[in-house]
C-alpha cells in the first residue's frame, strides 16, 4: 500500500527500526499534549521513507487535538495545495478569516501560528492546524496573513520577517496594520493616500510603519484597519465597563465589524495584489459620545455608561475607504455601528 505524508510545521519524524518492523513516530511537541502517532511499517517501506520522494499516502488524526498531520514540505518536489493558508495570529480576526477561507475553499489546509499554545485545542476544533512561532522559514505557503497584534511579542518585526519568508510568492501576503499612523488628529478627512506620521513620533506608530515596510518589500500588501468591534468587544464594551472615561467626547473614531474586517482581508488575499495599502473602515465615523448614545438608545446592553470627562486630549479623524471598496470589490455587511446595533 502506498502512503503519502504531508508534514505540518514542527512535526518531528522519528524512525525506529528492528529486524521485523519499523516504527514511524510523528510528534508535535509544540502542542499542549505530546502527540505521538506510531505506525507499524514493514521493512520494504524503509527506502521510500528515508528519501521522502515516493508518494506515500496517510492521514493520521488524533482524537484529543483533531489535528491532521500531513506532510508535504518534507520534499520540495511535492506539490503545495494551491489555497493553503498560514494565519499568523489566529485570534478573533484570524479565526474569522479561517472560517471564510474554509467556506471558499472546502478541504483546503489552514495553519495557525500563535504566541503560546493556550488556544491550540480550540484552533484544532475549528480546523486550524496550530503551531508555535517557528524558528525556520522552511515551510512555504501560497497565502499568508499576519494578523497578530504587536503587544504580545518582543520582536514583532522579526516575527513579520519570518512570516513573510514563509510566503512562496504565489497567492498573497497580507499584513493587518492599523489606521493609527495616518497623520490627522483634528477630526479631519483621511483616506488611503493621506500622509502618515513620520518615524520617531511614537513607538506605537513606529512599529506599525516598520512592519508595513517589511511586508511591502516582500511584495505583500497591507490592510490598515480602523477600530474592530463585535457585540462583546470593542470601544463600546470597554467604556461600558468603565462607566466614566477620562477622554473627550467629541473625538471621532472609525469602526469596522470583525466580520467585515475578515471578509475584506479574504477579498484582498483572493485578488493577489502586490505591494498595496488598503484601508478597512465602515465609512461612518462617529464621535465617542455618539457611539455611547447609540448604545444607550439600542437598549441592548444592560450596563449603564455615565460620561466622558476629558477636554484637551487629541481629536481623531474621519476615514473613508471608497478607493479600497472599488478596487477590491468589497462592501461591509454592517454598513455602520448603528446598523450593527439594529441586528443584535
Ligand atoms: N483591535 C483593534 O481595534 C484593531 C485595530 C486596528 C488593527 N488591529 C489589528 O488587527 C489584527 C487582529 O486583531 P485581533 O483583535 O483579532 O487580535 P487578537 O484576537 O488579540 O489575536 C491574538 C492572536 O495572535 C497571536 N499572537 C500574538 N502575537 C503573536 C506573534 N508575535 N506571533 C504569532 N502569533 C501571535 C495570539 O496567540 P495566543 O493564542 O498564543 O495568544 C492570538 O492567537 C491585529 O493585527 C491588530 O493589530 C486591531
């Protein structure tokens, strides 16, 4: 019987042979539980396995992790499935991307690279093959999306370089950045082409701009996202929890629902752009006060927000991404925060 292996990153192969048989052990020691798959093989398989060139077919599945160990990068000559996707940072956004991707390309492989192994079991359950950050760039993917936020890493730019080097240059490489670097704080208009702050103004924007530069140099694209929200996460929830917030009420903020950010990211990935910068927002900027007024009027949140008390902190910006919509051929499901509130 012929057997074929596709190797998930970090899977370790150990071959133990005896006079009568050989055992192949697949283990992935980056998962919370050590996974060992022991296959009894007859000696005549030995040659095929040692060169990894013969087409062998096998899928092993573990009941504890629901992880498929499929080897394909073991030999560069084996074909890579055309829609194989690597999600670096499969958090809220990344998991939604995985969900849409799997709907678009049923049966395709989706891999998720995380900072810790805390969520590996959850990821396996939703069909994302988890691994920890890699130390080598030996695994290539036609589609790579980097949607890990900067705050969990001591070397965000290094992580980005590693992720970019996992891209085989075929489909798309996309980095989800932020609209924060747009240089506007007078509640003024701003679009894809507006200028960004210079390097050196703040560590927060520096890291994003440097990360963007890396991705663009690799030929990847950038999606600058405005404030992400869903029913239980976002500025409205944060302010409801606090009750009184020491920020000015007239600061304009820009929002996009997590589901829309994910559908936009997937639409960009599918179009295989090179070196482009896109903007993700719902084109309905609102002041902080307007957001909380809408929340109150919706009657859908039990907590009561009291007030904003600031008066001299910086104002915001009014984002418009008509250009992105036109070029990508995308529209949000939630056209505004008010529209979203009507749907819950
Ligand atoms: N939230 C916003 O309003 C906002 C606004 C603009 C842009 N963005 C951007 O949108 C993207 C998605 O945000 P999100 O809210 O979905 O994030 P999230 O849920 O906080 O995502 C966290 C995920 O990223 C993983 N991770 C963190 N650092 C990593 C690293 N260096 N390498 C690999 N994995 C790493 C975490 O691993 P563990 O599972 O181990 O924890 C987790 O899986 C981010 O790029 C963020 O910067 C967000």
